């Protein structure tokens, strides 16, 4: 146990240990329902970086776990098994190389996990979006014309959706029906609801 802690808490494995501890804590909070599963589908700096490395459009938590667990394990085993074979004077550069090599292995594992997850999430998202068509929503933005937002009650906290209308400008609080969905832009087309629509 002492050797395990010594290797896990010393360079080059220590940064991976800290990152793995953080990701494991976030995963535990997500399992307990304290936070969302964190998905990468926005348009910020992090999201543009995720697009460049091929990790966009997937839940980030499983991908981050794959990256950190693989990086930590490869770095730990390299430090435990390979670093003692190197002369003391050359251990610094080898430790740095081991840290970067484990990062590459972690990134490869993350991409391997992301590919099937992306297919699964996109299939689930398309199914969920198709099930929303025909539902009643409420305009949440100040006005709704070429752009705006609507909310749909789903039995939980509700869903906020980007929407547009091809007809009249609608005002906040008006009831609408979701009539079409554009999968390329993730925007719903809506029309004013009749008083009989529920």
C-alpha cells in the first residue's frame, strides 16, 4: 500500500491522480443526481476545442473518465515498472516523456469511447425530438418570429427549445404546437395553438 501511494502521489503520476480524483468526484455527484451529466454541445471555447479533437456531441463524463483512467493507469504502470530501470540522472526527462505518452494513450481511449457514444446519443436525440412533434409548448422569449425559445412540459423540469415560426410573430406566454424539427440546426418550427389543443 505504501508503494502504491508513493507512486500515485509522486511525479509523473500525481497530476493524473489529482485529475482522476476530480473526475471521479464529479461522476459520483452525477450518479447521485446533484449535477447534470455534462455534455459537450455548446458553442464556447471548450466546445470548439472538443470539435477539433473529435469529442463533440457526446456526454463528457464517460469520455473524461476514459481519458483520465487510461492516462493514470499507463502513467502509474510506467512509473512503477519502467522508471526504476532508468539511471537517476535521466529519470526527469523520462518522467516527462511518460507523462506526455500517457496523455496520448488517454486521448486515444477517449476517442475510442466517444465514437460509439456519439452514435448512441444522436440516435436517442433524434428519437426524442421526433416524439416532441405535435406537443403544446409555451413561448418563453419576448417574441417569437424567425428565432426564439419555447418550453415544453415533459413531466420533469421541462425542456427549453429553440424555435421559429413561419407565420405571425408570437408573444411571450402564447401557446404553440411543435410542427417540424430541423436536425441540422436543432430548431423547431411552431404554429399558434388552437384553443382545443392540449
